[in-house]
C-alpha cells in the first residue's frame, strides 16, 4: 500500500486544503515539520520522519491559471519523488514539469480539455510519465469538457481509459480535509472495472483503518495530508499497512 504525502502550493507556500474551497486555504503547520507553509521542510518531514518516498504536489496557482510555483516545485523534486498537477493540458507543459525534476506528471480532468488532449499527451511523453486524475466534487467529475463534466467517476474513466495509462488518481475535492472519509465502494467498483490501472485514492483519509479499507478495496495507494500533519497516521501506522 503506497502512502503518498500531499503538498498543495499557493503563492509559494504549502497550504491546508479543505473541501476544495481554495480561496480559504491557509499555510499549513505540521507535526512533522514545515511550519508556516515551508514546503521543502514539509517534504523533508514526509521523507525523514515518516519514510514516505512519494509526494503529490498540486500547484494550485497553475491549476486556476493565476501564476505558477515552478521554483518551489523544483525544490520539492530535489527532496523526493514528486508527481505534479499543474493544470497540464498540452505536451510542452508536461515536458517543462519533467525538466523541473517531476517524476510523474498528473493531468487532471478539472483542466483537461478532452480525450483528444489526453491522447496527445500520451503520445508525446515518455512511457509511464503521465498519471490521470479523475477530479470529483461529491462524486461527479469536474471537467471543462461538457462530455465529461458531471459524469460519475466510472463513466468518465471508461471514456478516458487508454492503454498507455498505468495509474489513475481518484480525488474528491469535497472530501479533502473534511474528515468525512473516502468512498471506498467507488474504489472497489473502479478496481473491478479497470484492473490494469493502479488506483490512488485521495480526499478524506482519516486514519489507518481508512488505509486498510482502501487496500482491501483494491487501491494501490492513497494520497494523505491532514492525518499525517496531525499525527493520527505516523510511522507505526504506516508500517502496519
């Protein structure tokens, strides 16, 4: 079971994400380091205090088209293996992230223009460099493409599934930082339908029991932030999964 630490970037700082209400995000302080939004210190905490090898990085400014955090992304890539969502919709954008040191590039449905754009990205990027993120709000897909917007995750992933994809993130923004838990049944359905994809679940992991439930449902891993910051999931809990 892969546990991936989460760092959301806004104006150069690591911020605490709650329910996808980005205008309300404030710099995070964590039990493992990274006080006042120090993103590289937080990455070191994930690595050194918790032994996490992977970090999910969301450049929120780039996602909403109000700037970018490339300097901070490069600093994080020097600390750990990072997968980065920066609102990528074209190969040149993805290649720029790889050149910054990103290990994987995430393309999220929230900013993906449509299936054709995904095909271009898969054709132009190195094999395995791309991760699809199925971005949801209360179980429905976020997308600028009217053919995808509002679909259940299962239907959207059926339209976007490609042979070149190895991993997919399932992220419900309404559950992020909410303590509401995850939709484990959805993960089980997606695993049953798309057994060739490694699924990473995000949004609402509360404790180690949630991690075990996700593992049993077929998830390959989970994106976790709040439960790591507040110490509910620590080294002992991570070793147990």
